[in-house]
């Protein structure tokens, strides 16, 4: 059963008051999502990493490790 059919089947079991409460909950969640504004990544991640971190070197190291893992799987 796909998700929509499953949800529809569950909805059939709810009372009118429960349906209304569910609709109010969904509307409240949708309003909250609209109120959230995207933040720049710099602002979100500021202070989470050392200022002197070399992103390019770190990414190169990660790629090399992935490459080694992939080559190991192929053997």
C-alpha cells in the first residue's frame, strides 16, 4: 500500500474532532515553514570549525579515502 492510500485509510478512522485537530496541526506547520527564511551557510556554520581549516586540503583527503575504499571494493 502506498503512503497516500495508507494515510487515507487512517483518516477514515478519525472522528470529526480529530480530523479538525489534524487540519489545524498541518496548517500551523505549513505557516511555520513559510516563516523560516533561508540562512547563509556561513552564518549557520560560523564557529563550528577552526578559522584556519584548509577546506580544499580536507576535501582532497576525503576524496582520496573514498577512492581507496572504492578501489578496495573492486578487488
